[in-house]
C-alpha cells in the first residue's frame, strides 16, 4: 500500500462521503493535534513544560517512524479529521504467540463526538488491520475502553487469554 493511500467510502449511517487514508509526512500538525485531543478525551493533564517535551518527542518520533514501524490512519469528513487510530509495530524473537516475531499495538483510537456512530472508527481500524497483514504481523493488541469495545469485537478482537504471568511495570521517569 502506498504512503498516504486514500480510500473513499460512505459512512454506515448517513449519506455524506468520507475519506480514509494513511498519514503522510505533511500530516504532522494533524498527528500532534489528535494525539493531544486523545489525551484530553482521556482526562489526562500535564504541565506546559511536559506538554512541550511530549510535543518535541512526538515530532521526532513521527519523522523517524512514520510508515516504517508507525502508521496513523485518518477518517476525514467535510475536510476535517473525524476519527483516527495509530498502529505501532514491535519486533522480538519469535515465540508460539508471535511466530513472525512482529506484533502491533493499536492506540489513540479517537472519534470526535459529532462523528460517532457513523462507522469512521471502524474504517480507520480496517485500514490499519490491512496494513498489519501487509507487514506480516502475528497479532494486534490494544486496550479497549467500554465505548470502543463493541467496535473492536465487531472487527474480531477478543479479550486476551489470561497468561500465567502478572503484568508489571517499572516507571523510570
């Protein structure tokens, strides 16, 4: 699939057209805006100096990783971003759960309130699932909110099997 590939669809509910596409290097402003909008939707707050640090890291990350091991999908309606989702790709030594050694994480799934329940998030996720298949990923993972859970289930996501391990985190910063 070419960088910035565009697909046109009709939303499931309503008659207006939408454009579903992968981000291009020209989308840095869209990328930054939707990322911070996602933080706000989650109720996450940060001091201005932390926001500046995050913005700088995200800009560098986007430039280094876009369409290599990071993909951003946008659904647009009326010239505005209606919905978005990101895919990051990780690689590790292969195992029985990840036989290709590559897996993806879906994050930053956001649909602005005025565009909800029209199929936008489904379409951006379908584009990222297709990209994951093209990249030969063994699996996709995500953390589902209650609002997003029905969309993910409709696309075939299932709750992860309880491993015999406990997820643990060590915060370094």
